């Protein structure tokens, strides 16, 4: 556990932890705000046009505003209501006026046409397709390649002003839809969403993400690829997600609000395209809204929207407001036009405002009413004969112009939100609107309050968030799974909008309570999760602490900045804590996925909060928040179906998680008996038998965020290496030296290159390793199989670095004698891709890594003077000439052009290489120089290199894992060598050092590769197995 709490210290000490960009600050000290015109508030969503202008923000009075600059501020940009009155609506925050004034929620630009698409809770996309009127349009995004607009209808049953009714009733009539501006047709992509909120399309246009604020989840709807027209859970955030926005790197920012009423804490989550949380940004100052609707990153700033406040967004690099006109509130969402002007934002009085700089501020830009200038054109109001009642999220496939959007419910409107959530409604849908045919197609129905939506960068799938289901679904648009959906990610809280960043990752806004209903304020948290394209959490950004944004709707990353929006209605009230403290109606339940039956195991619990199963399956623990205790319910044995007190506390227990060793960690709020009384947040480690083994206190200003991460880390696969089991995966007879590892897109493998020139694939414990591919065109099995003679390398080959390009389904191989090669999924003889760079032949290729976004292959040439066998002989003899060689190179291979570029020269034994998760830099290890260099690919330092860290020993291969790197290092300790694995952060700090002498004696380690929580160890010539560490 020392590793875990050290991680807490790094994130939440009074210093800052950088994540490679200037806005990655866990305390948000550089947090700023763009003031809306007074009294405008509620910026739900944010958008930027193709020139970078903006943000545009949708606000509570029905307008979309645009940020011009610091002097002009926000000005009116657009509005949506056909009967909007400026006198009646401007500055309004009255939910009863929303059907008249409009309530724009989702925003999205088509970067090719410059059009801004708006999903309005009451006025839809303003065109009829498949016959279902939009009742509660919520969020919008535009595919910049195709012009397709993706948007959400939060509910087909409730309107915006009925938002709470939709939430309370569990309305599941939300839809994700797509609008095609060429055909002016709206298509429903996804139905049955639980409060469809935010929507965003992935950078490559392959999928859409949609948030569901009723079920606290984000779904992915696939637009392209094998899963096209299917959806799956993308992420289940720890709170209620709202808008979700993609940044310039293809990641996503989602606004998340944890808790309810006055106890809401807002977060911005930055997500990868795989659904991995890359960053959590906490907002928690008295000046920041209790709830936020959107977080959007744009041009080095983070913009936050909130339905309840008179300012829409906050640049993350400085702290300032963009003030709305007087009495105007609710900037729900933001957008920037093609010139970079804005932001534009929709406000509560039904107008769309445009920001003209600090001297002018926000001015009217548009309304949906034909009685005023700047009215938006209605594109779609219904699908399949059913009016849109609650459109929520929207995203646009920039490749084909298709619009994906969600309808949270077909039963409830936005104003019925409480009833919607309470009803367990599952009428939400994901839609696709085709602008060419002007048709709206329902892609996915039965969603539990479909909110945010985002299409993947390659257009293969769409993600949609289900608010009440606390999950993200993926709907496949292309590929073998086309028109099917699947759970992309189960979340810890309620998701809202989901947005793709420039890298193709996703940010989803999540709002979550860390305790029972109506918990203390310290136990709620909004956060942003950054998710990878395959549903992994890359980053968690808790939006709490000094800024007190209690609920968020969208987290959007753009141009290196994070934007957070907030849209939770003022009508949301905190629960009755007096009634809660005496309530004893809690239950412990068991769900059988085969029979789909739910069984009540235990009744009359006093605030049933967390639960955890013992590692042997003998019993189940459940914490009782109000009773200050944990009960043990026996599942097996002589006491089966009975309960007893497991342990009692001085404070209130919340969530409980089992560790790999079989102990349990529980979060407990302990009173400190001061006047006035306060609470200390603690983590208590409990043994299998109920003994308190350890108590850790979180009593500083960052306690909330620390407690959240404490729980969060035990809710996701851990990368902590303690308590792991070492397993040997034997190689075939006489085969040795597994150097590097790769895994295919289905998780098959590991694949590894061995001494005799083959690439082997692991087929499980019954099959073991079998031959998959080889590199030498004239290889003889009789001569080569099982050989360890390095002099046969030119005949048999020697594969070193491996990397799988999942998009092309090719395994790339760096062979010491045959250069760069690639082989398809059927294996066999690999095809030679490159043998030289700038006319200089490869002498000894070693390391390899593949850019998962564009397929670029990075390789290292150990030396241009010496071959592998020369280096081996020099190491054995101490040849000073060879050991001082500095002709190594870092290279880049472009599979589209088949060109090899030299990025870095004069390296001293270039071995391994690893690309950072944000693709902004690449690392290369220098074997002879005992160091790692960082070569910048993006930013102000692009095409320059610097020393990242000097090491005690000789490094070999290096691999990326989450936001850090594993490097294999051989440390000389007279008279032997100690094989070591060191985990370093992007700034060269050594986070962890592991000694493998017990498993490998003094053998050289070649690679430490982390995959799905396990470590795979590559090693030298005398090793006839693959080392595998698992929980």
C-alpha cells in the first residue's frame, strides 16, 4: 500500500503534478473563467469552430453565445426557439419559460461548412425525420469531415423544464441522433437512453460518445468498423455526466457532477478514445458553480459551462469570467466559429449569444424564433413518428457529415428530470441524421437516459452515455459488428456529455456520490474521465477542491486545454438528511446475469452503501452508513444466508473494496469532536477476519479528491505490483530469449520474438507457444529451429521489437538482420517494409512502437557501424571502440508513403523506444550511455531532444503504460548484475523500482510489458520461459 498512498501524495500535495500539458494541474490553480453577460448563466456545452474561434456556449436563456476575446467577451451568436422574445427570455432561468425561449444544450461545428449544429431540449434539430418530434434536445457535435451532426434528445417523454421528473422516473426514452445537412435527414442511432446528454464524435469519425445523466454512464455508438451501428458501454463515471467534448488531440472531456443539491461536486474527466480516464480535474471554489454542464479544452484554455451561473466558461490558464448580460444565466454549451470567434453560448432566455471581447461582452447572435434575427434553422424535430422530448447529446462525424445525437427519454422532458431519473426510464435512443437524405434513423433504443454521444475518430463507432445506467455504450457503425451495440464501460457515477479529443480519446463528464443518497457534501464528486478508444480509463480528473463546481455536464479537451461545462438545474434539491439518518430500508441485493433475477439477501439496512465479496467467495460485506458498521453476510458454509456484525467504527463507512491480498479498504468519515463539529475522512484497512490493520487520515483541503482516488483505484484494474504471483510460461524445447511482446486487437498473445528467428504466439496454458511468423526469407527449419548460435542470425533472423497496429491488423517486427517487417493476422513469412534510412542500411534494428492513432512506426537502429553479433562480442570482451559507438538512430516509418525519416542521430546504443500516451513525445533508451532521451513530436519543442533521466545501469526496451513507462535496466552490483524494472513518469522521475534477481538471477532483462494489469518479462539468451506477474 505504500505505493498507493505515495501516489496520493503526488496528486494532492500542495505542489502540482503535471501531465505533460500546462493545464494538467490537479488543484486547478491556473483555472480561469470567461464571464458570461450578466445575468446569463448555465453554459451547458462548448464548441469551437474550425478556425479555433470560441468557445461557443449554450446558456440557460436559450441563446448560444460566442467568446470573441478578453476585451469583447461573449456576444449573442444564435438561438433556437421559433417564438422567442428577447424581453421575456434574455437572462431568464425560469424552467417554465424554456419551451418558449428554448434551451440549447449540445453544440457542434461542421469544420468543412462552418455550420454550428445545436441540439435544443425543446426545439430539436428542427427537421422532421422518421416522424418523431424532438422534445428535449440536449447536446450536439459535428463530424468535421462529413458535416454530419450528432445530437441527443434527452427524453421523448419529458421536456427540459421537466428535467427532474425524467431523472426521478428513470426515463429511458433518450435518443442519439444524426443529422445529415446534405439531405436534411435525421436518423436515430440509439434509443432507450437514460437521459441522453452530451454527445461527441471521435477524431477519426469512427464512433460517437453519448452521456446518460440518469444512469451515470457514457455509451459509444460505432459509426464505422466491425461494430458499426452498434453501441456499447464506454465508461461508467463516478457521478452524473453531462456534456462531453473532444479536444484537438482526439481525447474527450466530460463534465461530471457527483452528488445532489448543495452537496454536488463537479469534475472534468479527460478520456481517451479507448475509454480510459487520462485526467480528473476538480472544481471546488465558492466562485465556481455547484454544478457544471460542460468542460471544453481549446487553444490552451479550459472552458466550463454551467446552467445555473452567469458565466459560461473558464480558461484553465487564467482565472476570469466572461460575464453574460444582466439577469441571463444558464450557458449550457459552448462553440467557436470557423474564424475562431466566440465563444457562442445558449442561455436560459432562449437566445444564442456571441462573445465580442471584454469591452463589448456578450451580444445577441441568434434565436430559433422567426421573429428575431440570428434564428437557427430547424432541421429535425421527430423520429419514427415520435416527437423528440429530451434531446441531449450530439456529435458530428467530420468525415461524412452524419449527425449523431441522443434522446434521453421519449416519456420525459428536461424539466421532468427528477421524475425521469426516479422512473428508471429506458426509452432513450441514439439517432443518426443524414444531411444528404434528411432522414433521421434510430440506431439504438432502450437506453437509460441517453445523454452524451461521441463518434470515434475513424467513424467506426459511436459512444453514448446512459445517465441512469451509469455506463457508456458503443454502437458500431462499421466492421463485422456494424449495427450492433455493446457495453463500452461501466462507470462509478452518472455520465453526462462525452467528447473526443484530437488523439481520438474521449472525455466524459461524470457526477457521482461516494456515499448513500443525500450524502455529506464531502462525499460527492464530479469528475472527468479520459477514455481510450477501447474503453480503458486513461485518466481521472476529480473536479473538486478549491472550485466547488458540484455538477458538470461536459469535459472537453481542445488544443491542449480542458473545458468544463455545468448545467444542473437550480430545481435540484438536497435530500433530507434527517430522514436519511434514521432510514432503515436499505437492502443488499444479488443479480443473476443468466436468469436476470434479482434476489434480496438482506433487508432493513441503515443506509446500505458499499459492498465487497471476499476473495474466497465465502461471504459478502456491506457497509451501513447510518449504523457505523459493516455487516458480513455468509454466502456459503454452515452460516449461509445469515448476517453478523463484521466491524464497527466511530464514523460513517462508505464504499468498501477488496485488495489483491484478501484484505479490505473502507472509506470512513470520523467525527473529530471539535467545535463546530467536523469530519475527518479516513481509509481503514480491514483484515479478512474483521481486524482494523491500518488507518490513514485524509484531513487536508484535498481530502475529497484523495478519498475519491482511494476508492477509484480499487474499482479499476490496479497497476500496483505488490502481492503478485510470478508464473513461468514455458517456451518450446530449446527455444530461448523472448525479447519483446505484443498483443493483437482481440487481446490474443503475447506474441514474442525468440533467438531462433521466429515469432511465437501464446495460445493459453493448454496450447502454450506456437509458431506464428518468421522474418528470414530463406530460413531453414532444420538449421534454425531451436538454435542459439548468433552467427546464424543472417540466415535465421533475429526479431527484437514488436508492435501491433490494431487498425491495419498487422504485427510490425524490428529484426536485427532483416530490418522492418510486417505480417498479417495469418502469420507466416513477414513482408519487408524498410531496410535503410537516408541511404544508410539498417545494421541492427532493436526497438519498435506503433502510434495507435495513425499507424506510424517508430524504430531504433542500435548502430550504423556494428551488427548484433559485433555488439555481443564487444560486451563479452570489453572492446572499448564498439562500446563507445554513437551512431545509433531513432527513426520513423510512415506506412502510407513507405518513407523512413531519421528523427535523432548520434545515439549511444539506441535500444528501446516508446510513444507517450498523448503522442506529444517519444522516448528512446541509450544502452551505452545509461540514459533515456525524450524527442518532442509536438508543441513548442517539436523536433528537439533532451535527456529525460540518467540511470544507474544499462537500459534496454521501454514500454508505455497509462501515464508512465516501464524500462528494463541491468544494474551492475559487483560481482553480478541485478535485473531491474523501473517505472518512470513523463518527466523522468522514477516512480517504482523492482528487483527481479530472485526470478532471473543475473540475466539481462530485455523488456517489461504491462498489459491488463499483468507484467510480462522479456529476458536474455539463457531464459526458456516468459515471466508473467499477475494478481
